[in-house]
């Protein structure tokens, strides 16, 4: 069983890495990029029977800083 967790900074939280990527893309000639938000994807290999609620608890306790980040879980 697998789960994929997408972690992103919440709206309104400054994203200096995303801004650096946007600036670099502009320097490479990609002028149409108006904004970039960078996040992370975490793939988990889980034992059979692991629930989405358990994965959410993992996110709350370790995988995401819920003060400034939000997360989305895809059970596969």
C-alpha cells in the first residue's frame, strides 16, 4: 500500500525558494512565469491496513509544519 503526501506553504506565507525559481526562469528567457510556489512530495510505502487517518497523523506530527504548510494525501 502506498500514500503520496503533497506539502505546500500556505497561501500568504512567503516562498523565497519559489521566488528564486521564478527569477531564474525569467533570466533564462521564460518571461511568462508570474509566480512559483515550491513544495515537496513524500511517497510512503505502508503496511496493509494503514488508514488515511494514520497518514494524516504522520503529517501533523512530522511531515508538515502545519503552522505554515498545508498537505494533501493521496492513498494509492
